[in-house]
C-alpha cells in the first residue's frame, strides 16, 4: 500500500515479496535502525513514518479496529502491515543503491519542477500545507519522497531502454498503424437529434464551438470545453470513432448518433507519424516487458545483504537473507 500523496511511486507495490519477519512486539536492538541493506541502515524513524501513513490510510478505509484483526495465520493485520512496509522500504533501498551504482541522479531543477507540479495538482501551497498537517508530514518528507520516486523512475526507464530499441517500436508501429494513429477531439453531447441540429446551425452561423459546450449534457464539459484528449480508434464506440477519424484538424462533424446520445465532434489534432506516436508505442512495449523489470528487482532483492536489527524470539527470514548470513560466516572464516 502506498501513500496517496506519493504522486509518482512507480514500482514498489507489485513486488511485495513473502516476508515472515515479525516486528510487532520486538525491541529494536540498535535504536537508530530496524534493518540494514548492504550495510546501509533503514532508520526506525523512516520505518515508523511509513508505517503510520499506511496505518492511517487502512484505518480510514477499513475501520479503526482493522489493526487488531486476526489474519488467520497467527498474526494481526498490524503485524502483517509492518512486514509489508519494511519489505517495501528494503526493495526501494536496493533499487536506489542500484541506481547510485549506475550514476543515476536527479538535478535540483528536475526536483523543483516536479514539486511545483505536485503542489499545483493538489490545489496550491496552502492546500498542500493542510494535507501535510493532516497526515503529520513535513515539506522535507515530500521532497525526499519525490526525489526517491523520480530516481527509481529514471532507473526503470534506463532498464527499459536497454531492452527496447527504437527499431522495436518502429516494427510494432508498421504492423499496427491503425491502432497507433490517434486524434484529439472535443464534442458536444445532447439527448435529441433536434437539439444537436440546432447547435450545429449555430456553429455554422459563426458561433464559437467552445462557448456552446455549455449546452452539453456531459458532466464537466463546459469547464473542459468538451475536450476528450487524445484517443485511438479502438477507444471510442465505432460510430464516434468513424466520424472523428474522417475529420481533419479544425473540422466539425455532422450530427453523430451513438448509444450515449447525439454528438457534434470537433477535431483538434491528429498524430500519425511514427515520431508523433513513438512515446506511446514505447510505453506499450514497456508494459509488455514489465515482467522482466520485476525479475530484475527480484534479483536485486534476492542478492542484497539484509540484516534485521531486532532481538529475535523466533524469526524465519527469507532464504536469501539466510544465504547471505552463511556467506558472511564463510568470508569471516577465510579472513581468519
């Protein structure tokens, strides 16, 4: 589970591995940390903050008693959540360390721009301040959180670039041109053909299309000026797509009937060349190769040397963690 404020967390949730380390009721043997990852400490304060954020989200969604619920395996929801939160932090740390090895960095300007965009997306500085206060967070936490997320994003992008070439994208484009040609359109939707014809007369008489979107029955149409964004032919109902794709940018359709009602469509833009749709195609290829990225992250996690800084009663760690401990013992023997 991830904090709703974390706008660009891209990787962690799909790789929650099976962790059987029980933190609840255990005492941290080193006050400053709960675990180390390849020698780097995961601080107790970071763990507590991440756990508290997740705890509040679950309690708001599932009820204030959710933490005490029995999971049917001898553990409470709270114990399981602590396991998951710690594992997420460990996975995040191994990715960040891998990114550092590859000299993947974020510039101050990149981070500042992302924070400004995020601030605007939540309603401005005052709204962000309110959200942070409600969730017991600081500006420093948001800045650190976004920096980590963006570095992870860069690492992911670099990985995909290593396995997906522009030639791959071109081949897919040539085989599926109809799927990748996209248009940007606006529309006005009404209930009756008579209403639609009346609006079309007004447009033909010189009235502004954007101004007439206030007559649309679609929620929010006036504010968006009927904007539907970019879409491919298969994303809309056939009648609508056929009409939209026959238009040239700037042209307005006749009345188009669909199951939703009667539309008047204005074509705003068309993307047909490979260069125009390349990013979309690469995104499709990345999605198709997502399993390879998951395997890469699993490899990083499995080979990481993780030490849990707790006083264990009886804890069964991951096989890879035990293997790392044995490896350390052998190294110590050799050194002696």
